[in-house]
């Protein structure tokens, strides 16, 4: 080939773009092509297994939908449930948007089943080990458009789009599509993600469209992740939500709305009332009062399993006392299961203490009710009275623990209302490197009422007076009366 012909061929190739540039990132996402009873390119993999008495080989099956799509058809007697997955190319740090339409038809949870009904993505390393698993649950019997933004973590070799259901009935999915989002898309990614999944727009009368329009120009002009975070902070601060914060690489976490919250707790005053005390783990103190009552202060429920083991041992060490003061006044939250585990020693039967509402559709008024949350009884049992001290320094999962106390018959809440800030925050990773965490649920009491911005009210309200600890003194008074009876 002459030099001029070679140059022309090179120019034409560059103009045409790389081979396969017009091909979708997720092949056969409309499930229109089938072969041997399976959508082409998709693989059935084990999603869950149960020791049910039915045949272990009995599993769900997959059927094509008229017009394109796939249904996972699940029987009541299945003991093995399979998911459908399809691999896609992914590199560490890349951010994708996965779009889909899905619905459940006649879904019902049998006793032996797992409550799975989701669309999501896996990211795996070169050994096929799972690194991350973002997903969206589907809670509607009508076709609903959904999406999620997912970021490939460090070590990613490839990704897999997936969907799964382990409930009796039909779970139908269609029109799955995958697209990459670029750093310049970061503001739109954030706006769209929160518009779809943030739960408080309607409750707090927030005009999200107007609010984002006011900050768009400055956010789009930001040249660095730090500048972008500065640009969006006022917008997110307008939500007045303590569970919205920003992470920028190599920078301290940035709260967007840290409200002033004076507490009704004084460590100095508590020390005056204890005959002995010791620190269990960070922010957890155990001791005994001068007249022999137990005292456990939990300032945080953040930590690993060994931390909970130590806190639980300290909690059980108080079971020989006639009554216990459980101090939650500065409990900033963490893992709700800490509270469920500890307070299981106060329950004879499962005690329903909370549920939640989560967004189920694109409308700001579209919700579904989440699973009921219970305190389950445990083998170790404490039957004496418990006074739980609460106040405005108690928030998030600390408030969930206060809700547990409110539901348990042998616990009395004393002090002031809690902060009124729950939310079960989760992150959305933006392609410019910024990560925004925001609330995903509205936490509710069993009667359906919420406590956001109102707090969990005490059974016995005690005003705080500086220089003393009126709530602690009231707790001692109540314990003495109940023990004497």
C-alpha cells in the first residue's frame, strides 16, 4: 500500500472511532435474544440456597416476556434460587449508570424464603471475588423505571449486571442499559440520584428542582473535587439533614448541616454519682452507683464485632444489680444491631419497635414500607427495671435504641427528647471523585408516626440544669421506688 493510501486509511479509521464504539456496554439488555431457554449472554448463578425439605434441585426458572424482557418464576417449594448475571467491562474508579424497568407480580414471602427482589451490579477482581455489590430493591407490582449509579472499586477486573428474586411469584425485568458517566456529569448524577431516592422532599417541603437550579452554575464551574464540594455544600445544607455529608479524597469528611445540639449530659456530674467505673471501649463506660445500681453509658455504636463483644460483657456484668441506668444521652449512632443485641436481654418475646418508609418510585410522594424491626429475645435475661437516659445528643441509631426502649415494657425513658435525626444514609459516588452520603429512609414507630426533627419523647421529662444532673438523679429515684415494690 502506498503511503498516501495508508494515511487515508488511518484517517478514516480514526474518524470512524474504535471498533464496537456503538455497541451497548451491556449486551442483550432488552432480553430479546434467547437460546436454549435462556437470554443470550446471560448466565444463571446461584443466588441463595435454603435447607428446605423440598428437592434441593427445585429452583426458579426464567421465561421471556412478550415484547422483550425476562421473568424469574419462583415456586413456593423451591429451595434454590438463581440470579441472572451478565459481564461488562469495567476499570477501577469508573462510574456507571444502570437503568432498568422492573416489577413484582404476586410476590409473597414463604417462611423459608429470603426477602430478595433487586436489580444491581457486582464488581469482581481477577480471581472472581466480589468487591462491591450495589443494588436497588423493587417494591411495586406495576412497571417502574429505576436506576442506580455504581462505581468500580480498587482492584476491579470486570463488572456483572444482575437481578435476583427469592420470593414466590414472578419478578420481571426489561430494558436494562448501562452507560458510563464522566466527571463533567457529576452534578447531574448527584441531582438525579437524590431526586429518585432521597425521602424527605415532601415531608420537609423542599423544592429540589428550584434548589438545584440555584447552585448548578457554580457547581459546573468547579475545577477540582474540593471546589465542587464547596459549591454543593449550601445546596445540601438547605435540606437541614444531619445524615447528609460529603467525602473528598484526602480531605476530612464535610458535614453539610451540623446543628447546634446542647446535651443534657455532663461526664463530671456522672462521675460524682458513681462508686466505680471503667472504660470498656471508646465512648462506652460501665460502672456502679454508690447505692449499688448498674450504669452503662453508650456514646457510640460504631466498631467491629470484638467491640460489641466487650460492651455486651460489660452489660451482662450488671445483671446482678437490682436496677440499671442505660445512658444514651450522647449516643451518636452507628450500628443498630448493637442495640438489638444488647436489649434482647430485656425481651421475653420478639418486640416490634420500628419500621421505615423508602422511596419506591420517581415521585417524591411514592413510598413503600420496609421490613418491621424487632428486638429478639436472647438466652441471657435481665428482669430488673431499666431507666434509659435520653436527650438531644442522642441521634441516628442511638434513637433507634431509644425506640427499642420505648417498646420494651421494663424500660423507662427519662430526660429530654432525642435529636430527631434518622435516615440510614448510603453513598452515591460521583465520577469527579466526590462521594455524597444522604438519607434513604424515614424511620417510624409501630403506629406509623415518625420522629424526624421531633425526636423520641421520654416517658418522664426532666429539664436539664447546668451544674447538676437532674435526669440521673430522677433515674435513681425511679429505680429505688420500683425495686422497693
